[in-house]
């Protein structure tokens, strides 16, 4: 049984930073993880790359040869990856043991995990190879300063959860940049009434019915909640990792008990 994290989220949400910090954390606790780049447009990394999709196809080559723009080129690259799962991915996975732990650093184009089936098919391929997979969705914590942006992030996360059909951990990244954490709990577990009230304060009355419908949609699914991640604190990274491990049942055979960690505790 293999284990995998699929690190997704909007562009600029901190996916690569999360991966590099996770790598450093695993180095500290003497734990082995293998990091995979699935972004054909990536340029540099702060973690060792075990597998790199750019060896199969790169965005720069596609844009130059086919005359596509960045968005169209990225979709083309990922569809090319999908067409070569049985060849490229199969060959790469042969280098790893059944109990290895892979972390896939994905592109930030939200269509890939909310609209088109590329990543869903990628996940299904991993499952057939006997991997337990968890989606790790990162949302920039600065979104909580604007309730409309925050609701948009919730809807995007919910869409990814429905599309990918995976155990899901939502993370509010860059918590070290949030100065006022007084009302943070309202955003970790969003409630319809709170979202509806805040939206109505900033938007014209004609949007009241739409605001109510969107807020209730998030509330009715009861699937969207967030875990804060402050990369300055080792305990915060450990808390997030323990949640993800629990989702994919990592270490269950070793009879490891997952204990509670305080994400706000000092190192």
C-alpha cells in the first residue's frame, strides 16, 4: 500500500512553499517522502524532485511549438500527461516500494481540479496502483479579509472535493501574515448565517438572495472546513501532517496512534 498527497489550490496559494516546508519538516523528524512536480511550467524547487513531469512535456515547449497561451498550453500539457499515464507514470512508479509516500505538487490552474477530468483520472490511476490518496487544498489566508473572496475559495474547494472524490484536508496557508486572528474561528468552520450577514454588509440589496443561496450551499454540504498553517511553527506543520496521515491511514499497520497537536502552540 502506497500513500500520496495531491497538493492543489489556486495559483499563489503557497503549494510549493508548503512542499518545501514539508520536506524540511520530514528531514527534521527523519521521515522519508518523495516529492513529485506535476507543474509543466515550474522553474525551480526548494526540495529534491523525485519525479518531474517536465521530463515528459514542458509548457515552454508547447507554447513555442503550438503557439498556445499559458492557460491553453497548460491544459494541453496535462492532457498529454493523462494520455501517457500508462507509460510515463507507470515507469516512474516502478522506482518506488509499495509503502512509499509521494507528494504531488500540482499546477495552480483551478480548472484542472474543478472542471476538466485530468487530475481525477490521474488519481484513479494511482488508486489502481494501490495508493491511498488525500487531496490537500491550500487557500491563501488573505482571503479571509474579503468575505466574497473567501466564499469563492470555499466554493472552489467544494467543487474540487466533489470532482476528485478523495479524502480532503483544506488548509489556510500563510497564517504568519494574518495580524488579526480574533474572528478566525468563523472562517475555519464557515456557517451560513455568518457568511450571509457579512456578504450583505458589503454588497447591494439585490444580491441578497444570491448571497443566501451560496452561503447555504456551503453550509448544507457540511464538507468545507479549514486548518490554519503557520509555517513558522513546527507544531503547526506537524498538526497538519497528522491530519493528512490519518486520512490516508498512514502508519496504521505500525499501530501508530495519532495524537492531538495544538497548531497555535510555540515550537
